[in-house]
């Protein structure tokens, strides 16, 4: 049996997936920076939105045959900055977005 909080979070997650299907635009505010990307707040409690560094608009394309000698030198969006991106996937209570064009979604 699910606890009441689990049911509320599951309902919030299902609403988020319905509101932001793959291919849809999403605008959020940067609320956390990490070495691998930033998390956005889109006003949906219990739902994380992740913009990974490789999906920043100014990130170079990654070529596994020719990896960079140093970590990406990419501008992290600042805390409080508004970011617009495109949804490319859903994980458990996490929406994955990209600020780059996504070939499969064109």
C-alpha cells in the first residue's frame, strides 16, 4: 500500500509528464548548480528538471573518439537565471531537457 505522500508525488509526476511530453518546450529557473549540469524549478513540487552540461546551448559536441583533454569550459546558467529548453526524456520523477536542437525531435 502506498503512503499518502507517495500517492501525492506519483500524481504530481504523472501530471508533469502530461504537461511536458517529449518534444515540448519548458521554461524554468535555475535553483541548483552541479558539475554535471543545473536543476530547474518549473513550479512542480517533487519533480526535478535536469539540464546536463552536454545539453547547454554553448557546450561543444562530444565525440567519444576524440574526448576533450580538459573538462568542458562551458558557462553554467546562474542561480535564478531563466532557461528555456526542450524535453527529451523522463526518468523517475526527473524531466531531462536540452537547450540544443534535438535531431530526433525535429
